[in-house]
C-alpha cells in the first residue's frame, strides 16, 4: 500500500495499522456479510457484500439513478455517468 505521508510508530505493525486506519480503508469496501475488506472490482455495492458472499448474477438493465436502459457492456450510465451495479439474485427471481 502506498501512503501519502510517513507514519512513525514503535513497530512496523503499528505503522501498518495506523496507515490502514488513516488512509487504506478509504480505498476498500467492507463486506457487511463476512467482514472482509475488498476493492471495488470485488464488491457488490447493491447488497453491500463481497463477490464471494453475493456473486454478480444479473447485469443491470437500467441505471439505478436515472432509469436509462443500458447496454450489456456498459460500466457507467451513458446519460448521468453513474457506475452501474449488479444486483443480487434471489431464489424466486
């Protein structure tokens, strides 16, 4: 992990913990199911879970922000720029 400033503590472990608390957590997402920290690519923001807990099953068909129908390869909405998120598939879908 690259930090923007130097952290001075009594041990390397304390320095790492301080850097994680001060800067690192801002770049990762906490899975609300298992408690694992993951990057955006492995995070299903629609359900606040990591991809291991809730895999991406259905690509979005419409932008959740503006409602525009989106293409199968779109990552961001072409109208409003919102990042498109997958949704959790439930057994009754």
